[in-house]
C-alpha cells in the first residue's frame, strides 16, 4: 500500500496490517492524492516496482 498525503482519508499502517496480514509493502509518500496515477505517475510506478520486487 502507498499512503498519499492528499488522500481523502489517511489509513494508519496498523489498520492496514490488521486488514491485510500478508502485507508485503507499505510506504508513505510526500505528494499525491486520490488520483495518484494522474497526479504523480512516476512516484506511483516507482513504488509499485518496489512493492513487487520482493515477490520475484
């Protein structure tokens, strides 16, 4: 999960870990919001690469 600062609701990591016990990635970033793919596409894609790298 990537937590964006301008999202409508900031989900705490502790809640995410309870909802997804097999969580492989959690990151808070400095920019972006609900439409992160439009607002910060490079930031989002870099974080996706980082998240899925551990599954290789």
